[in-house]
C-alpha cells in the first residue's frame, strides 16, 4: 500500500506479530509517550518488532492505559551488515549509554565480557537484571532512531571463556594495532572487543592475541570504553556501507 507522504508522529516497539489490516494495542508506557508528544487519534505511527518487520498505521484510540493502532501495511527491512559487539563489564550508566548508541548504529549482537579490571568497578553492569535494563534502553533507541533490528543480547561471559570464531573476524581494539579501517575485511563479519576502564592487562592481551584476536587501533589517545565502542562501530558501519554500495 502506498504511503500518502504524511510525517510519522512516532515509532513504537511491539512484541506482537504485525499484519496488514489488524488493530494492535500497546501498553501504558506507549500511551504515556503518545500523550507526552500530544498525539491524537488519526496520527500516523510506525511500528517495529525489532526483527526486521515494520508496520505503518494510525492511532485508533488513546487513553491513559493503552493506545490502539490500526495497521495499514507491513514491510520487511533487510538486516544491516552484521557487526558484533563485545563490551567490557563496567560502569552501569556508561554501559547503558553505549547500548543506546550500539542500537542506533545497528549492532547485531551485544555481549558483556568480564575482565580482571571489571571487578574493581562499582556500580557495574552485569547479570540478568541489568541485561533487561540494557534491552529496554535498546528498545527506546530503536524507536527514536527508526531502526528495524534490535541487537541480540548474549549472556555475560568471562574473558577466559571467550574464543575467536573462525567464521568471523575477531578484532581487539588496541593502540598497538594497525588502523581499524585497514584491518576490516568485507568477507567476514567483524566482532569488536575492547577492554574496561584502565585497559586490558598484559596477560589478558597476550591470551587474546594467541587465541586469534587481531589488534586494531582507533586513535593515538586513550579512549573511554564507551567512546571506543561507538567509534569502532561507526567506522565499521561506514566502511561496510560503502562496500555494499560500491562493491
């Protein structure tokens, strides 16, 4: 069905199946968001399930408890080239901020890694309860950015159990490596790993390189872990996008 060109008032995440011609109900949080944005019955909205399905529709009813949307058409959005993120367990607020940006930049997976220096951080983000907070931040970022794919959150893992994958390009962000753009290879999905505040200690770094992780540099200065994550994702996404368009 062709769109009429009207601006979409807001995007909402929905965990139900989307199909043309159905009416879906969103919970109180979505209704609150709609009221804050002064939305009304008849406003155009966008829906996404975070798995590549996007729906378009209009608000059919709105009250304090729920917002109902009549879905007019549904489309599938291709997943972006996969970039996998392996983040250090660190400060909770900074991890949550990074989770938002990782969603905006289209990370395929997110996994928190426990380094030795992670243990000295307080309060740190780890465990199932924190993973749910990460997911909620990602959903909010997905709605704000107009994306269609939510990163898949993998269970926390200790560094000594993290292995390089033969089917991916395992990249360790490290100042001693070659510049990241020169390291990236289009034929393999990159897995980006970086250390916590204070860095990766020498023994951990040696073990990772022996296990097949390839050092790659982003800058001549020391970056905070959330800065490194965003920068590495942005560089990788731009390069993969360029290769897709001109390859």
